[in-house]
């Protein structure tokens, strides 16, 4: 006996590789629609092109992002590949300008793929000290006339928060298209498309999924021509999210705002606690007036929150003492706050900066906390108690 079909409030999982199209006219129409309305054709054809679970999660992100279209990919890196590749043609792509304080994987993608394999002309724009100079940025735009500008809203691990609206506006004045990696700010704190960005991407592996157990990325925008290009690229390169992961992501997105609100509240509480602690030399958190880019954070993020990453430096008379104390701090906390090389998990996790960034940030007492959604008071008390034991 066949099981009875039941209704569900969730999108059932469609694991089909290809979808039932019935007869020849239906199949013909499906392929024609796919060509003429690539973002929302009437029927599904093949899961690498489009899948109901993926679309259900994409529609939720479109609303969060205030975007006309969103496309999910199997990782944040795949989203970056899609976003950039839509601007690459066999004619001259021009120069692409990347801010330097972006995810290390993106910087490696630039070196190993964009430069070494694709031969793209890349220019990089670095901050001076603790912030980017917009005067120098405007000069660079004037001199190099890049066709694409790529930056992150909040950098990692120093949490340089940019003046996003101004960066986009200057790029537009000089005719460049703009891609923003908004993983750290999330659409809850900033919606770059509202400020004129062409494409916004996220590693959805982080706060959108938020449990440290799902890998996904998303590309969003408003321009229908860019949507067409991005759909085509995702389809032919095969950067599609699986239906099972999309199903899980759809559920996780329902709690995104609640979770990220708690992430931000906890992070601010920890930043304040660390700031006033005698064992701490320096705290980097965009919500603190002491952060060099606090003014940008206020301008760009308003008072909705300042993200969930806190970076701090443990005091010590020299490097050896800092290193020793950093090790001890991690040891004492290891039962409650483990060392895991990711961020955006519901649980608080940490990373020693020097072990990961090496020469770029050779600070042996520095730790990056990815603050979770646990009970705020308990979290603050565990950190205080670990500092007391140094
Ligand atoms: N963008 C940022 C800011 C990230 O931190 C990461 C990964 O850590 C990525 C993109 C890449 O995302 P994924 O690991 O999902 O490929």
C-alpha cells in the first residue's frame, strides 16, 4: 500500500535530480521558461539548475536582504566565485580593486585563481594604520579606474568597520561595480544593496546557518541582468546547494534574527568586561568608542548591534609572558570555550590570532572570540574567572 501524502508547514525535501515534466509540450515549455525567466521559471527541470528547497531558503534571504534575487551556493567561497565571475568576460575585464582586510581564503582565491590562473589585473587597497583612508581610495579609483570593487563590511580579526555607503558611492562615481562580503555584519545590521551595492555575498555557513554544522553561501542583488549571469554561472560550474542543506538552512533562517540579536548582546557585554579588566591590554570591538573605526560603525550599523566577534590582547611584560598567559587562558577555558577554526556558531569559540595569521598579526597574547548565544552572565563570568587565574 502506498503511504498517504501529508501536508507540512515545511517545504518537503525534494531530492530529485530531475523533475517530472509529463509530456513533450510541458518539457518544451519548461526549457523555454528556464531560458526566458531564469530566476523564476514556472517549473523545475533539474536540481543543479533550481530546486524547491533551495528556492524556499533563497526567498527568505531575499526578504532579509531586501533583494530582488538571491542564489544559494554550497559554500561562501562558491558565492564569491559566482559574484566575481559574472564580471569576467573574454573581452578585457579591466582592473579589479580589492580591499586588503578581507577573509584569508578570499585573498588566496585572488592570488591562486584570479591572478595565477585567470590572469586578472588586480589592485589592492590597504588601510593606513587602523582605518582605510577614503581620500587615498578616491585617488586609487581615479588613477586605476577599476571595473569592480570588493570589500568586507567588518574585517577579520581586527574588526575594521568601513564607511560602506561612502565606499560604494565613490566606486559608482568612477563607474565601478561593487561587491560586498557582508558575512560579519549580516543583513540585520547592514543591507548593502540599499546603499547601492551591485552584489552582496555571505558565507551562510556563519550566522545565517548559525550552528557550525552547515556549509553554504549566498549571492544577492537587484539587477536582473546580473541575476541572469549569476544563474548561468552557478548552473554551468555546478555551485548549487543541495536540497538537504537548503531544507536545514530554511529552518535555521527562521531563528536568525533572534540568534544574531543575542550574539551581538553577548559580544558587547564581553567587550565591556574585557575593556575594564586589568589583565587585558587592548580590546577590539566596533561598538566600543575606543575602536579606531567606531565612528564608521555608528554610521553604518546605527544602534542595531556591532557584530559578534571580539578580539583582545592579554597583558604581559614581554612576548614570552603574553604567549604563556594566552596558552593558560585557553587551557583554563577549554571545557567551556573550545578552540575551533570557524566563527558564527551558536557556541562561543576562540582562536589564538598568531597561530592562524602568523606574520600578518604576530601578537602572541591576542585572541579572537566568536561569541555565541549562551547565557550572557555565565559567559562573562567564565571569561572573568579565566582571566583571574592568569
Ligand atoms: N567570507 C568571510 C568573511 C568568511 O569569514 C569566510 C569563511 O570563513 C568566507 C567568506 C568563506 O565562506 P565558506 O567557509 O562558507 O566557504
